[in-house]
């Protein structure tokens, strides 16, 4: 990946995490959680596509399709796990 591709990937992943926070709301902690999960999921999906040679919606050197799938999967999992409420 080139440097501009990395910046664009961070932009896309940040947009997804921010949109989830805008839609579901929450504290500053949840915003940071969504952003980090989105980044991990996007780059994880990209690396999986690179390793398995999957070409699904490629944009230059970025495997955008698998990055989006990975990001949405991590965001969904993180949102679901963050719904746990501990009773005292």
C-alpha cells in the first residue's frame, strides 16, 4: 500500500466508525472504541484479501470491499459486546 492509500483507508474506516457513533450515540469512550474497531477491521479485511488474493471492489492498491466487510464486522461485534450491562 502506498502512503496515500493508507490515508484514504484511514479516512474510510474513520467515516464508518463515526457514522455508527452518530447513529447509535454514546460517550467519548464509545467513539474511540468504534474508531479503533473500524481501523482494525478495515486493515484486517484488507490484509486477509491480500493474503487470500481476493479481488472484491479494489480501488488502486486498496482492497476496499473486504476492508468494508471487515470494518462492518468488527463494528457490529464491538457494538454487540458493548451492550453488556454489569449489575451491582
